[in-house]
């Protein structure tokens, strides 16, 4: 592993048919940071996340925890995947399973734990994301959008991962629920010492959570850095994306918000 890179991509190209999606992508996700990816709609953000998860083939090298996906024994690959959790777009809960059974699923798939231990772990994870015991028997269709996200986050955390992937975590939420979810992720990131990779189009989420931002445009990562540096990068997408948020994305504003969030988490 180069330095403290939890995820490392070197010279990565991806294609669908004859179309190039990513061209010579190089990046390093550092241990303990929140690394955010933004880009144009349809520009390959989610596919970049899938590359990091080993779900898409690519030309080049993708390393997670210092090991490449290529040539990795199947059992070692399964063990590595237990070290991360994924929150998919819209939560992706199984509609026929209750809240409890959705969160229990990754634990049951291990075939190692008795049901009483699984129950204790499930209830712990649900409490961690502020879902009360009265909701455990509900189906996803009976939940609000914010609750779906929280249950999906509990499932992503079920195996105590070191690495958390978030694909558009606040998409579909109203501003109040979005702010609450962002605050929750920020708290869990600190408490569980997670490394987080996040795809988002939401500037508020970037300001509140991201340590570094990568911009995917023109099939490339055109810039990677702290938010206040990225907003100054001379590119039409960057300008339009941050058009109404440049002042809020300045370093002093981001630092002030970070201190406020930290104080509110301590008070809670």
C-alpha cells in the first residue's frame, strides 16, 4: 500500500462497449478520511464506486487494503469484502424482509453466529443509527425515506467495517432529514474511526463531511483536494456545480461548520 492509502487506483480505464467511461484514473483514499466524488450526471461516479468494490472490470490496477482484486483467491476476497460496508442509492433494502431481517442478513450469511448473538448485534446497530425497537418488525414500505437510509446504514455497519461506501446518501431526502442523516454519518465516522468514500451531488453534504473532493469530468479526475481548493479549479463543471455555494465552501466557513457539528455531537 502506498503510504496510508486504503484504496488506490493506478492507470484505470473503463469502457462500456466502445464508449470510454474513465480515462487514466489515479487516486488514493487515505485512512480515516471522508473522500467525496462529484461529477456530471451519467459521468461514471457510481461506476467508479463499483470499481473500488470489485464489481466492474477495469484496465489498470485497483488495490483495496493494499491488495489488487486481480488474482486474489476467492476466500481471501470474501474476507476482504467483510472489511467494508455499502450504502446503496435509495437504501436498496429487501422489500420482503423486515427491518430486523435486513440488518441481520449479512450476519446470517457468515454462518458463524447463533441467533441470540445476531439479535444482540442487530439491535446494537439499529440503536447506533437511532432506530428504536418498535420499528424492527416493519417492512421497508412502512418506513419514511430517512428511516430507510438509517436502516440501510445499520446493515452496512453490521460486520463492523473499517471502510464505508456511500452512494448518494442524502438523495431523495428533504432538507431536515438530509441534515439529520449527515450529522449521523459524521458522528459514526468519528466514533467508529471509519474511512468513508462517498458519491454525492449535494453541496451541503460535501461542506459538512468531506475532507477531500475528487471531481470526475471529461472522463478523468480533473482535480482532487480540500473543498475550498476544488471550488477554485478552472473548469465549467466546477463553476456551475458550486455557483451559489462558493462563499459557503471557503475554508473558514467549512472549519466553522465543522466546529459547530462537533460541539452538537458532543452535547448529544
